[in-house]
C-alpha cells in the first residue's frame, strides 16, 4: 500500500503547522478585539458566531486568560460570559476615575443578601428572615441597580411577587455563578458573621435558575412595576 508522500515530507508538516498557527493567532486577535470593544461580557456562543468557522474559541479564550493573568487587566469569566477586568490588586488605581455610586442602606444590603441566598423569595419571606418590615422603597432601590429582578408570583394567597438576582449582580460582584457566594466559614473568616453563631444556623446554597420553580407562576405581561406596588 503506497504512503501519502506529503506525510513523509518534513517541509509539508512544517507548512501545515505554520498555517494552523497563523489561523489560531488570527482567531485569537479577533476574539481579543471583540472582548475589548464590547461594553458587556460576551458568551462563548456570541464569540463563536463572530469568529471564523472551525475556530476553537474556548481553547483560544483559555490561552488569552493565561496570557493576561500577570498583566494589569485580566480575562475573567463572569455569569458564564467573558470580559476583561482590571487586575484585582490594581483596582485601587481606578477609584479616582469611577463615579461613586449611591451607597446602599444597611436595610438594602441585608435585603440584597437575603435575595441572593434565598431566591426565589417574596417580600414577606424577606421580612420573616430579617425580623423587621421591608419598605417598598428598599426593593425599588435594588431594582434600580438592576441587581435584582421580579421573577414571578408565588402560588399562595395574594400571589406575592418573587425576587431573584440578575446577571448584572454577578458581573458587578465578580462572580461566575451565584454558588460562588461565600459560605458559612468564609463569612466567619471575613468577620461578617459572629464566630459564636448558634450551631443550628446555616447559610443556604444559593441558586439563580432562570426557570420558575413549581410554586411560582409567571408575571403577567406589562405588570413588572405594578406588581411591586401590589405589595405595599
């Protein structure tokens, strides 16, 4: 059986490797340019659609991630999407150039934390966990930040609105997934929880599944903001 002469020629092999290498470099440059130009994180699917057919987009992203790891900007994956972010150890340099956002009240921070860990959760459930009433204004402020959203309606009397976090929440707090939120020991280590909390105390494993749960109904069309008013 005759052999393919091209397979036995070192020069042919070198040429093929060179062509493949040039194609990878071109694809990598395209992906790099797309990520730099985008104001929002891009998903693997979005990048694949805009890259040449046959491009190993995930492989090139991982190479770029390694390439940028020691630099002033890093390629990171947040909320399942990719973007460039200032290296964490250099974030302090940006403080002068970033417009300071309105600081959230303690009530808003507590409410946001409860929604993040207990979602989907209703206003009444938030109040039960906090032990105090939650004003509509607090939820309005959080909705304005786009960190939380109205998910649906609980299948209970009054059909209260349920709340959950958004992709913007993950991006703002540098999380790839809501499950990356700190657990009990991490919260204690950061000084955010008393080390002497009761043994029965636990931090739930959060989930931000987009699909409604069995005890949720979808929101009616055009009712997103009217629903919040219903709970006043």
